[in-house]
C-alpha cells in the first residue's frame, strides 16, 4: 500500500458459523484502494462466505467491516451497493428473456417512468462501455449472448450502480481461456480508472497474471498475505492445501490395447435443424486418454451427449466392443450396464439432483443394484455405508451422506459425481470438464484418478476448456471446430499454437 489514503476494504476478526460448521474463523484482510486483490483457497475454504458477508448476503457472527476507513454495518446487498460495493457471482443473476439494458436497470429503474429510466441507462451504458472497453449491444437479449458477454452485463450492472469495489467470485469458471484473457484486460482497465477489484478464485494462473496482492484461506482461516510478485504458484498451492502439491501431471507411456468405442460419421442436428456435430469419427482404445480440444460451443457437448445416449444421432454408427449399438441399445441405462460411464460437463444440471442428500446422489442410475437393498426397497444402512465409503475415498468434505448436495461446494459436488461413476469399474469413461470450478488440491486428486484408470486399461474421452489440462492428460488430442474434427495430434508432439490453429479450423499446412 502507498500513501496515507485509507484502504478500500478492511475486514477485522470476522467469524461466521452455520450450525456446527465454522465457515470463517477470525478472518482479517486489508484491500488497498485501486488494486486487484486475490483471495485464494480450496473449495470450502470460506472465500465465498467471507465475500458474501461483505456484500450483505450473510451477517457475521463477530468482527468489523470498514469501507474507505469508515466502519459499516452491511445487512443486505442494497446496503453493500449503497457503500459502493458490487459483486459478480459465479452463477450469473440475469433474467435471460430480458435485454441487456433491462437487466442493467432491474431493481434500479429510477422511478415510475420506465421509459425515462431506460433512456438514462442507455446513455450511462454507452459511457461505461466506452470508458472500460465493454462494447455490448444494449438491446440484445441476454439469453442470446455468450457466457463471456453475459459476464460483461453483470459487470456493467455493478458499475451502473456506482460500484467502486468490485467482487468477482470464480469469474473464469465458465469462460474459455480467450474469454478469461479478455476479462483480465478489463480488470486492468478498471484498476487504471481507480476501481478496486477483489478476485475470488482457486486458479493460480489468473492470480499470477492479474493481481497485485493475494490472501490465502484454508479451512475457514486466513493463513497468508503476500505480494503477488514475491510468490510463486508452488508456494500458493502449498499454503492453500497445507502440503506440497504436484502441479504437473505425471504419467508413464501408455499401453494402448484393443479398440473399445468406435464412432463413424456421427452427425447431430439440433431443434433448429442446425448440424452441431458433423460426420465425427473417432476410436477409443483400452488404456488411453483421448482429449478433445476446442472453443466451447463447437460440438464437444454434443459429442459427449450422443456417445452417452442422452441424444440420438441423425446419422452415424457407434460400436462398443465391436458391436453396433442400435437406438434401443443406446439408452443411458443400457450403456451403463455395458460399462460406459459418463461424468457430465454440468454437474448441477446433468449430474446431480441437488435437493437430494449426498447418499441418494451417489447411487443415481445404480439404485437397482441389489447391493443397495432387496427388491424395490432400498436399505438405508447400505446406501449410507456406500456413500460414506465413497466420500472418504474421494475426500468429500464434509463426509456427511445425509447432507443435501446443494450444501456442498462445487468441487465437492464434482467429487460426488466422480466417486459414483469411477467406482463402477467402467470400460469407457466419458469425462466432461472434470476440474471446472475445482480447487488445486482436488485437481491434483482428479488427475491422478484419471491416470490410474487409464493405466488400469480404461478408455477415456476427455473434454475440457482448459487446453493445458487436455495437453497434460491426453495421449491423443482431437481438435473440434464448427462441429467437425479438424485434426489429430499425439499429445507429446502437440503445442498450443498448432492446436489453436486446428481449433480455429486452420491447419498448420494451410497457415
């Protein structure tokens, strides 16, 4: 910190418990005005709870908040906004059928004359867009925008309400690498204009790339405050987890076996008649990981869904263990019986019923297994015992089978899905975004599990927006662009430039 100006935010001795669970314990942190301050920690470390207290979603059990040197009591988001604090949540708070300008003024219409309020908002949006490089069509329907543009709308909402301090909670969890880089440029522009940014994340790449200072949380406590320029990813990872963390994927050369899953000419047509996957052909062998590289929205989701039986192809053939699967064979339930398991890209929409207890989610799709009870009735002790064993093996925190799945952090929800699918001894595992929204310790754990499965002879298809992850885990990499497979590379011979060209539909030779 420089000069005598008061800090933008000071939190002193903040504690918050939910029943017996202490989410924050005597947490103190100072955020310098006009800086980008990172707060990192594992899933469940207490980062989001701390910022939710600052934004008025929760009230602290004890402690003090100061904004620009003045003590403040913040009991609601309206009081936080009045104090000049804005927050962009990991899951956006937007009304998709409404336009950009309508979303921006929602809750701040400026009186009974909506037309007058919208006119004022348009002028202010134009000013903010020009000042911060946030170009966006104010009349565009929010539901038609990409995830990156929707995030811009959330930031504009906060700035429109006069935010001087902007909190971003896991802002890159749903962004492509290119969109994340655009966000970093925006954050630097905000800082240059005197705004203060608090970045909540567990991704060390973005911490090192964009922050001035970083604070580390572990199990509800603040354990370190360091200048970003004076630390390293390894030091931050060790502070986050409390032990040395392997940031590199270690694997032995593959021992590729027989082909297990083959797809020839797969084409998927959406409800509008567009071909979202076009003539895709691939083969998965025992004991290998095949990664899919591509910008989100280029057919990866459709490829996973059609192979998992969630949608039917318009054309094409799928073989499992050499046998052609007809439409009846390709139901998800039958594919599971044949040994094809699926970890979906969106755990909350497709992998879990968050209103159910963890124990119930850990048997979804396998509830007819006789191990869980005779006949149509489930045995609660058997279900609970199965869940507890899986939670302990996969380090799910807290290891409480009765807890509603919605109460777990995103990373622990992901571990519940992984435990359910991986422990069924798959022949083929389809994995979508295995580490999205997952902390550094859990990423290391998940990567080791996938490599162990590969070494045990499982055929794995991996889809991830993290190109580094695809390159580190895969034995072969297929690039997708516009629904087509544009090239294949042996992973150890691939580089980011080459894959980037293939992901853009441009071959190295054409370039």
